[in-house]
C-alpha cells in the first residue's frame, strides 16, 4: 500500500497506468510472479496530503490488511499540508456508502 500526496497519486495529468503504484505492481508482477498468483498495490493518496492527513486516513480506514505500507513524504506537503477537518468526515461517509 502506498500512502502519500500527489507523488503516488500521479498529480493532475498522469494516466492510471503510469502512476507509481501501477509501475510498482507491474515490476513486482514481472519479478515475483512465480511466487504469487496476484499482486495488488493499493494507492491511498491525494494531492496536498501531508503526514497528518495520511495518518488520519490510516486511523479511519486502516491498511486493508496490506503486507507492506510505504509512506511517501514530500517536503512541501510535509511543511504546509492542512490538518484533517470536518470535510474529512463527509468524505469518509461518502466513501463508506460507495462500498455497499
């Protein structure tokens, strides 16, 4: 599972196939496909997320039983990211409803 800001998210203009999570999945699938049948690299990220938002995400949603969690920290977002607020609760409610 990748957790981070716009770097793992791919920024505004990157196709899904070219995000770092997709590239890692493809590389792992090529290297260790004889060990695992299926490899999935989850991407929990959004532009301008900082460590506080990333921690809030993990606390609220968990790590989805990931074997590895990679935290990508960008110094810009680390210093200037906003703290999670009430909009985060709205997002969480919408996200939970979309899972059902």
